[in-house]
């Protein structure tokens, strides 16, 4: 048994019974487990409220093959980070013949890798902040010469700002590199962009209203994302209609370039010339009370329960084929 991908199969569902028995997979063992637990609990509650036969599944505690034994029909993926958002789970579900939400193996794997995301985006003309891969301390001097200070040092395949440092002094590069390398074998240095940060959600092939993010922290880190109450989110973001369309087109273009599907979020910084620069693409964004995609959905007139339902509809594009 395997899955056939058919984007034309996406459609609006009105009866929760059409989804069958749904596994909401959350938790896992990545560095983003705690955020995934929050996302999964919110998603599960929303599906149950909509009448979907949904059940919590933590892959940390069960074998994936048990999903077949329990006769699940599809999976709502609420796992963040490696092991859930990087294509490995998607590949396993493909082998099991279980439809799932969001991006497939290719799009998930590429988007989890910030280096390859940037290279593919640049190849289709989408600008990104200048960067270089750090292979070790021997690259520090050239990184400073090329990117200047301050700069960001980050692991290539982590989300939720895990392992990211803003480096103000060359002397701090050693500690920043060590923090990033502790969670990933590939570390990149990225030029600091002093402008505003925006994010654009994508759902069913369309861009959602952009959100402008402002934080009193040095940068939009894990604490600012999930723990602080003084991070400011503007939605509508204040962009002109023309600029809003431009951001939306960039988000859809970036999604297509990396093979992402279904739903997600595309993050940008704006430089001093007002040029949007791609930061990264998230294929399983957070769905917590601090999360951005639900905020953009509300601005579009879509409540949280409906958003979760529409994301579940993306699983319809993956059909079992015996």
C-alpha cells in the first residue's frame, strides 16, 4: 500500500464523518516537544469540538505501525522539529498508506533545512539575507569579513529559534557556534537585517494577511515567541495593498520553489531599502495561543476550529493506492 498525491483532490468537507478516525500526532522527542504538546492539545480540542473522531497520539510512546492496528484513516501532524517536520514522519506515513496533513517528504525535508531553502529560493529570484555555512572556528574570520557584525548564528535544521544566537562581537562566535552545533551538524551564519519582521501564512494555495512582529528582546527568540506577553503582533500589518500582494506572491513563490504544500508559514525580514528577504519556511507552524497562523486566519474571518478543519482537508490530497 502507498499514497498517491493528487492536489486536485483538495475540497471542502462538510461532514466530519468523511475524515474517518483521525490521529493527532504531537509531542515527539525533538527539542520542540513542549511547543508541540501545546499545538497538539489545541488542535485535538478544536477537532473534537467540530465533531471529528480525533485521538491523541504521541510517537514517543507508540509504534507508528499501531496506527494501522487502531484503524486510523488519516493523521493531523502537529509535531515540530526533527522527526516530525523534516520528512521522516511523512515518509513513514507514506509507507503505511496513511494520508496526512501538509507538506510531503520533499517539501518537509527541504524546508527543515534553512541552507537549502535559501538556495532554492534564491534560484527562483526570491532574495534572502546573505549567509554562509560555518564548518568550524577556521571560518569565523571570513564570516565577520563577509557578513559584518552583528550577525546571527543558527543551526540549519531547528525551529522555534532553538540554538540561535545574535553575535555582537567576534569574541562571542565560539560560544554561539557551540550552541548551534549542539543541536545540529550544520551551522550557518546569517547577516543581521535591522528592519521589521513579517510573516505570511499559506493555506490551500493562498496567502493569508501578513503579520508584523515587534519584540523588546534582542530578536524574536524562543522566549519572545512562546513565553513573553510584550511581543507585539500587528495584523493587519500596516502594509499598503500593493506591498501586501507582493509579500503574498513571494510567500506562494517560495512555497512552490521548495515543494511545500497544504499549509505553512513564510517568514521575512525587510532591509533598509524596504526589500523583503526570506528567512525561512515553516511547514508545521505552531498552533498555540501565541501562534501566528491562527492570528492571520482570524483576520481573514476564519476561527481556530475552522482553520484546524481546513488544514485537515489538506490530507485529502493524499490517497491510498493499493
